[in-house]
C-alpha cells in the first residue's frame, strides 16, 4: 500500500510539473462589472462567485481523517493563483451559496484535479438542485449539459427567479461524488426584504432590515436569524477504498458518519472552522443555533443523504413549516398551509423552511437531533452523529 501511495505521489509531481501552467492559464473568470478583480461586480444587479473542485481531507469528531472530494471558495483569487490556493483545500459542507431573487448570478467552476488520486481525471459540475426551468446547458446535470474537465473552467449563468431553500452538488458520477462530499447549502433571498421602510403587507408593517423566507405579502414568514442545516452522511468504508485506490463498494455503502453540515456532534456546536490533518479549514459551516428569547429562528433544513431517510426532532419547541422544496406552503386561493410539528422526515433531495418562535420558551439549551437512535452516533462514538444545540439566551 505504501509503495502504491509513493508511486501516486511521483505521478502527481510529474503531472503538476507538466500541467500546472496550462491549468492556471485555462482559469477564466466571468464576472461582468468587476473592475478590480475582487470577484465582486460593481453592478448591483449582478452577483458572482468562483468555486474550485478537487480533493482533500476532513477531520471527523472521533479523529478519523476522511478523504473527500469537494468544493472551495476562490472568489477574488487571481486566475494564476487558483491552483496554489485551492489544492487540497476542499470543504464539507461546500461553501454556502446565497443569491438574491431577480439578480443575475454568475458562478464560475474551476476543476483543479485530485492531488491524492492523480490516476483520476474526473470532470465536475455544480448542479443547482430544484432550479425551476433551467436551460439544460446551465443545469450542471452532465447527461444533458456541460461537465468541467480538469484544467478547465466554466461559468454558469442564472437569472435567479424564486426564493427559498435549495441544494447544490456535483452531478458527475453522482453516487460517488456526492458520497465523497461534493454537497452544499444554497438559498435565495426574496425581493420582499428590499421593500421601502413602512410598506404595509396586509396589516403587517415592513421595516428596513426585516427578513422573510418568501414574498408572502403578509409578513407571515418573517424571521430574525437563520441557519442552514444540511444532512450529509458518509460511509467510511467507501472513503477508505477511494484513498487506497481500491474498487469502490457501492453495494456495501454503510453511512457510519451521519452529519449536520459535514460535522458530527460535538463538532456541530463548535462555532469555528475544523482544521484537517494538513492544517486546512475543511469544515467551516457550524451547526450551532443561537438566538435571543423572543426572536424567530429560520432553519433551512435540507438532506443530501445518499442512503437513508432521516427524521429530525426538537424537544421543547414546535417547528412551524412554511415552505418545502423552495415553495411557500400556500394553496392557489392564497390560503396559508403552514403547520406545526415536532418532527420532520427528510429524504435525499428534500428541503424544508422551518421557523422557531422563541417568545414562548424559556432561555436555555435545546437540541435538534436525529430521532433514529443509530444516527446519533458515528463509527466509534456514542452521543455523536446528527445532534446540535439551540441556545436561547
């Protein structure tokens, strides 16, 4: 095994000696209106982001160094520095994408390759799961659109139409690449947030700074603070086979690391980044939920689990469900179909918008957790897995 790893590293060194310059030269970034190269357009109607795709490692809460494929944010990095900035810097969960309804969104993806698997030349995509009426060339689903080869970049363009909670992932060899960690949170903020101060919404008065899940017209989806919580589950036997260049056990996948945003408890409540074995911040998205008593908390719940359906619950407060799969729960006649519950079952590819009203609860610590008991542990730890804290002050 050590001999195989040594040969891979020799191949890697030769690969980057031969191909580094062409890769950096091939990085092209499209961000109309960006005049100073910081990745931000001066046009207020244009938003830009630049992701790199490759490999790396994540440090799980029991100390396990898990080999991953993933994305990292290189927005504003000069094209000739993307390679050095991105190699082995991939993250789980992938960088969160936040877009605004009605704006033009340019998303550049650069494929920098897999350092630890130089025998592979996998392409990658960004598939915006749930994007309505996307032209196939921009959808990121490779059977009908473009996949980005190594040493290449491509810019997706979206006219962002509808608010709500979405998901994104790589759709190339989806079972493999999603299991390996190419998963992230994505949500769209509504135009209603930008109304003039004092606008009346059917009896509710909007003020500057108010935030809503949807263009509800009545203030019923107002919230104070928001937290994306994405279910991601990983099978250590699959990741071990990948890094050891062994046949991948698709039929024998067993998710023994159920996570929120790529972390298992107690790392879920760590507000800072988790550093991997190479000293890189590979898990940047905390799942710690905090609020002041009386505030309304928006939980953007989603699942990209590749094997199981997961049921989430909270003891001590109800969840008000106002949206599902980036659609407000409202019938064609305009009647709100919101409902209260203390548990939600999420299958892979589903999302829910949930509001927690803390005005009627006591200050203290509550738990959002998986009701499947085996999902509240990981491979070597009890009281781990999908558990996080809701701290009301």
